[in-house]
């Protein structure tokens, strides 16, 4: 459940910025297919990659997990 919630939160925040999955994944040096599986809640993502995503979105880890 947490993987799906985090994926939905990441997708929501990325869409708010108007960035495609592909462009965002490239900007944070992450494989697009891996990133897509994170957003769909299919990956047990490491804290290192969570941190990369938060930095790419320009937010703190606290903000990323808000409401989850």
C-alpha cells in the first residue's frame, strides 16, 4: 500500500510541475522504465532514489511524504 501511495504522490507532484515522466526521469538520472514503475507502485524504491526524486521536484523529503 505504501508503494502505491508514494507513487501516486510522486506522480501528482510531477504533473503539477507539468513535466513528462521521460523528461523528469532524465533530469534526475533515472531510467524511465524504472521511474514509471515507481509511479505505478511496483517498486520498493531505495531512500537514495526517493531523495533524488524529492530533489528533482525541488521539495524536502517531509513534503514528499506529506499526507501518506
